[in-house]
C-alpha cells in the first residue's frame, strides 16, 4: 500500500529566543520560536526552575496576545467626556509634556496629591522607588485586593507565606491538604506538584466549596461553607492537641511557644513578652529552671513551667494556646454545622494528619547546625504539606484564618522540615527584618522611606499629627493596622469622598478599576465621572498605562500605551517577586524578543523618562540629564544599596564575575540571555531545610545579600504586635484608637489565631440572603491580562452562575434559564447552569469573563458582553452605613484585604432578558475591532 | 473507500490519566499553537473577536460530573483527540484515500492534498475527534505531532507530541502501545488503562487511566482504622500541661 510522502523533519523555526512569560504570577520560562522575525510558536523552557518545560494554556496562547487587535497603538488624549472612550492619538512628546505639567506642581507643593497605584505590576520594587522619589505616600500595587491576608499572616507568623514565599515539599510530602485555592496561584507549579504527588501515591485532600480544578483530582473533598475554614482548622488543632499529636521538640526549639507572657491584666505590659535588657524574649531553660534569652547557646526551652517576676505571673505561650484550643467550643461536633462538614469527617482528617505526621516521618541523613550551636545528625520532618490562597484569605476573617492554618502547620512541625512546607529564598525573613511603612511628606523631596512594610505596634501607623490617615487608602491606620500591601480597592472611593483628603492626579498602571478589578463597579464608574459644583471632575486628572484597550482606558484623560510581554525588558527581581524555588534563589528577565510595530513604549522606561523630566533624585545626573536611558539601563546599573541591584546574577566582583553582591556589569543582560533568561543559585544541601534556624542557610543568605547579618528567629505562634494594638484598644499607651474601633480591635487583633464570622454575616440577614457567592479565574486565564485572547475565549467565553443541586431544584431551574441575584448592595440578572459538586449553599462563576461593550476590540455582540457578567456589582467597597456617618470598609480589619468572598445573596428565577444585567452603554473603541477570520501561520 | 493496513509495526499513541488531569486546557492550546504553524493548513478561527467565535481544535477537554449513589459529586476532566484506532472507521469511509493509517507507527493522518472536504470521516468517527477547517475546507485531526516525534531539528527529548510536552500535571504520556515493555504499556497495565467506547469495535490505540476511588476519608472502615491515632491524652488544659512536661522529659 502506498502512503503519501511526508516530511517528518520540517524546520521548526529560524531562531529560539528564551524569555520569561510572566503573563501571570507563575513567571515561567518560555522558548519563543521565530520565523522571519515573527512569533511562530511558544513552548515552556525545560531548563527553567519554575516550569521545567511545561506551559499553561495562556502561555501557549501568548501568540494571540502579541497579535491582539486590542493592543493600543499610540499615546491618547481624551477628547470626549470621561467614560466615552473618545480619544485622539498624540505624540509621546505631547503625552510626556502633559504628564509633567500635571505632576511637577504637585511635587513642589503637595506630593500626596498624586496617587500612584499599580495593578498587575511586575516591577513593584521599581515603581515603589519611583513613587518614593516623587515624594507621595500614596503608592501600592494590587495585593490589598488580592491576597495580603495570606502574605501578612505568613510573614508575621513565620517569616514567609505560601506561593511566592513558600511551597510544599513536593518530593517528600505524603499528605497534601489544599485549602481554598481557586484554580490559580500558583498555577503551573501546583499542577506539576500534584502530578508528582500522584506519581508517588501521596494523598491529596481538597477543602473548597467548589470541586473544580485541583479539587476535582483530590482524593478527598471537604465542600466547606465559605468563610468557615478558620473554624475547621481550629477544630483540627483542638483534636490534635487533645491527642498530644504535636511536635513538642520542634515547638520548644523553633517557635515562641516557650516565650513567657505577662499575665497581669492590670499591667501596661499585659500580654507582652518578658524580655531581657537587650530586648530579647525570655524563656525558661529546662536544664536550669532559670530565665534565658531565646537564642542562648545550648538552651533547652521549657514549655510547661511558668515564672513569677515582680509579682506578676508569666506563662509560656504554650499555656495560653492549650487553654484556648482545648476549649470544647472547637470540638468537631461544635463546629460541624457551621462548616458544613460532618464531625466524623473532621476527626478522620485529624487522624490522617496525625498518622502521617508522627508515624511516617521523613528522615534525611544530612547534618546541620542550629542557631544555638547544636549539631543535628539528621533532618527529620512531618510529611504533611498544606497550601492555601485567595479562597481563605479574601474574607474579613482571612488574616486570622491564614494564621490558624500556620498554627496548625507549626504545631505539627511541618514548616521548613522535610515533607512539609519550604520557604523560597529570599524568604524566610521575619516581619522585624522588613521595613516599616513610611509616610512623611516633604514638598519637593522624596518620601522618608519605603511606603509599605510591617508595623510592630501603634507607633508605626501612618497617621498625621491630627490622627487622620496619611495615605489616601487609609493603609496602616486603626481601621486596618497591618495593611502591608495597601488598599488599592479604596483609592477611588476615598479620593471621590475626599476622605481623608482630596487628590489631584490618579495614576494607574494595568489595573482595570472601572471593571473587574473594583468592587461596586457601577459606583466606581460614577465616581470616576462625577463632577463638582463647577462642573469639574471630582478626581481632577487620571493617567493610565495599559497595553490593551481595557475598560479602564475610557476613564482616563491621558493614556500611556505599554508594550506587550514579548516586546519589553523586565526584571523578575529578588528585591521584588523573584522566581526562586525552595532549593534555589533565582531571578529572571524579559527582553524584547520581537520589536513593537506600534508607537508604544514599555511603561517602566516611560516612568524613568518622566522621573528625569521631573528631576527626581536617582533618576537624573548632577547636570540634570537623564541617569538611565531606559529600563534595561536601570536594571543593569541601579544599586538599591552598594553591591545589590535588581538582578543578582553575573555581577562584577573583585576577581571577575560573581553572584549576589557585586558591582554592576554592563554585559549582565547578555549573560542572562545566554543562560535562557534567568539565574539560579542553588541552596547548599545542608542549608535546604530548617532555614530560619540553620547556620549554613543564614550564612549563605548573607553571602547572597538577602540580609546583612544572620537573622535567626522564632516562629510567632503568638504575634506580639497584634497584642500591642489590643493593649491600645484597652486604653494603654499614648497613641489611641478612635472609640468606635476599640471593641473590634480587641476582638479581631487577637495575638493567637481566632475565628469570627465574616462581617457581611453581621449585616446581611442569613435568612434573607442564605447563599454564598464566589468567583474564581479559570486556570487557562489565571491572573491574565487578556481574556480577549482569540483562542482562550473559545474555551472560556461564557460564565454562567453555577448553582448546586438542591437550589437548582427548589428554584425550578432548567438549562438556559436566568436568575436574578441580589445582595445587600445590588442586583444582577445572569444565566445559570447546574453543578452538583458544590457546597449546597454556594453559587459561583468565572471571574472577569464579562466585558463592557466596546472594550478589548471585541464585537459589541460578543458573548462576553451579552451573556457574560461580573459579581463585582453585588459587592460594595463599604459595609452598609450604620448611621454613625462613618465609612466602614468591606475588608479584613487587620490588613484591609478586600472581603470579596464574604458575599451573601439570594436568587430568583426570572424570564431571560435580552442580555445580562446591569448593561452599560458601549464605549468607543480607540483601536477599532478585530478581524473576522484568523488563519495565523507565519512560516511558508 | 480506503483500506487499513493489516498490521502496523508500532502503535504510537497517548495514555491519558484521568486521575491527574486538572482540566487546565494547556494541551488544547499547545496543540492549537503547534498545528496552526505546522502540518498542513493552519487551524483557522472564525469570528475570533465576534459574537460566537469558533475555530478548529485537534484536542479538546470536556468536563463531566459524576454523581455516586452515596457520596459527593465528582468532576472528571476528559481530554479527547483522535485515538488512532486500529479499526479506524474514518479511514475506511474515506472516498479518496486522503485518510490513512500509517503502516510503520499506526498514526492516522489526513493527506490534505487528497482531501475533498466531504466530511464523511467526521460522521464515521464515533468520538467526534475530527474537525473540518472552515477556512481551508479540509479535514483536520490529531497527527500525534508526526512532524515533531521524528523531527531531527528538535532535541531528542522534545520529540513528543506538543500536548505531552506541555502538560503541567504529567497526565499525558506518549509511546508505543504495541510494545508491552514500553513505559506507556506498563502504565496501562498497572493502572487498569481502558479503551474509550470499546463496544464500537474501533480498537483505539490511545488509552485512558481511570480516576482512583475518591472520598474514602469518612467511610466507616477508615474511621475505625484511624481512630486510635486520636486517643486523647487529656481533656483539660491542666492535664495537658502535665502531659507536656512528660513529653519534654522523653526528648
């Protein structure tokens, strides 16, 4: 039989250029295959530490981002009313001159009148530095509406958190428990890890109201009621403590369980640690029975004894912990109904955790020496690994829930030990090693220090002399003292209300605030277009930078068009959000593997240009000329402190090239490109675990420049800074909270993890609004800036509201039906679909599929604009008014994280409308519409 | 009508692990990317920025809910592409010989030069694994990346189908299912790999590994086994401190 001739070895490409994807926060390495200078194919880079060759749907569809018709083409000046989308293309000279004419007077008189907030920013150490040099206190990125609860709880508790800071020990874990992860953070590494666990026969348990994605492949699923994860975790703690299934040795050596706490309610130090003259927390040495600083060589801290000092009894944290969590209020039977999980299942999970942790430890034959000088023959760990992300953190009790999870991990001895959770360099790093927030404004001069940081008590809050908030987002105030990532979701609302003050210019980057990135989307559109008695906009000026024609473009006065991800320089820096894995510190670059075919510029280069035109320190030479030609120049030559720059690889040392600390190297980017776009320094084997207490790790971290001297520390089961805020609320100290916040601070800023019901439960009548409503991004669009992608929108082009079986039946829904969904705040009308694998009181939909008509170069009849919808319309940035004239934000009271997932709704079957509601009029497209057909083949 | 080879030297195909597939669609888009640029006409998209975009895909992931009689509902992600059947009805139905099964490795291909776009093969395929490209008017299907797996311009490690190379959770495996010693054959043997719709008599080469049994945590036998791990040391804080003291002594 004859077969046609087939060339099975066709040329694949003319050239492969290796760069970093970073269209989401995974930061995978990619091989971009080019034919005739055009992108022909994109695949994962096998050598890259993050993705090791694999690539997600979004990464493979990158080719449709680079050719997207929604790409902005040139700087734009608004010519119609705000929100119309009517623009005129202008030159870069005019655009930059306009921006300078707005910003220069502000810097000279009132720098705080510039609010500079970046959304999916991938260069926060740079944009923050720029804002600091400008002198405004008003800078943050999107962490406040994403997952600051997770970050802050992790840093304060153990000097690192999940995801960017830490990862499960995929090689040794035997039980993996996944809490509340939407199908996202951190996408490819979790998928790869799940594959590795499954190949080894390890078990996976998912705790999530929705059984999709990772939860769909979990061996066991706990379909928990949203907002009750903390209660479930504390019940596990209750059972494990009662059974003595905790790692006593680990707790005594590496945590503050033995640290003594003042127990005198009348003392101004009530609840604070007993410290020596050097300020070191004290413990009792079990060998001598005497007090000793926690880090004394040879010390064996006692967990059981208490100490009487100056008439005050001091008890170890372990006592307080046992007292609280052995209480029957945490028994499985007491929490089962609220969590929606049978008590027997909670006990069974606790038993499996106990069995895996203590009957099947992982022992690595590796010697290491701890910070007290003791040599350990092995590295022994508890092979129970946890991971969690937005699902548990985007609640008003999210900070304490994340804390509770860390408490559970630490009680098991399953952090930084084999089989548990491992930190990624430059983490671990305790909260005390981070900067504190800075907010002192001096016209014409830089801010007094970095904007964001970790407060240690009321003295560190960002308050002005009259006690009002120094920042427009009210970060680091009594409303939310530990708001380490700022509160981007409050910026527009506060600026519109003039609370705490009015601003002049709102400068945003890659943040779709008039659409899916805001709570109360309709309200935000009104705030952005609202005018005062003179007819002037209440928020006078808005500058926006984006690569695409997103919904936000229409609401700005001046558009600075950015490049797409393959057309630009970036650095994925150890100063910022690096690509490290537990076994290696890594950073990476993007470089222009193709040139833009439009009059667009990389935003960071534009920011440097603006900085030079404004004469900002660090961005100009002595003669006033620009210090950096562009962002690439900055990446190579900027030094944050001597020897430490944005990139750690291939710096200039005394004897040639070096890594970590070193002088700038003019050929640094070439070295990165030759190495596939990234750099990795491997953690030495004897430094790979027990990092916070491991001398070998500490010394290695100093050599890499992560810190200037070894900084061993204890895990903070009891977080003393929280107690300092409580003490203030109880009336101690000179810096006092307003009276209306005292009770809330006492309840929610508890130094030991605590569970309280999500705030919306206290406002929305659970009888009237019995249903929880959630969103998640699909894995194919996780964190993506481009759901208009021609290939991806064929996969996720519609987002029905998924309804569980009992509700589906009781409302008499059938396929094709629509529902009206109502919260305390608003109403939407949307298509529904049935899904059985759901918590019985939870509905959900894919986030950010719905589009405004006219945006993203899509047809106005696009399914995303006709059928798609946002839940954002149901969620307000404020809690309902209480008649006290105050604006209470819908956020976590510790960190200010937007409480997206507190949402309660009711649903009702309604006749199908013409399109999903609310519907907004189309906006004019500054880029026209996309083509009617694609046959995309760049080769011959 | 076109005839099938009586025997193929090898049976190259995919083994897809339904216990591990998280439904991320990475394979779908990687396939779309490679095959748009490579074998034959590009995979086109109609109305890509319009009301209802639709395009040609050689591999799609479907999701099905399973509702056990007792226990929670489950969601199964089910990637599907051509299964390169031994008794491929799409080949025998082809009026021009455009559809054929390769003798050397069993891959089922469409010779686009001979394809008249009649669509009979798509009707004949019980799996719905073939798609007519609306721009080129030729039938498109999974080629098992025949232009990758032997491609000397690629590093040897990359000579696998694009979907296999990209799969983040390692749910896709490629190899020779005619060789009982191959890694894929061993995986099929160990995990009870299954044919899709065997009653159709198509003898598919691709195999599916079924999901493992789920939700055993609170089954009564498990609870009996696990209960001893939770024997309480005390139910009082005071008693707990006594236990703690002894536990520290034992260290």
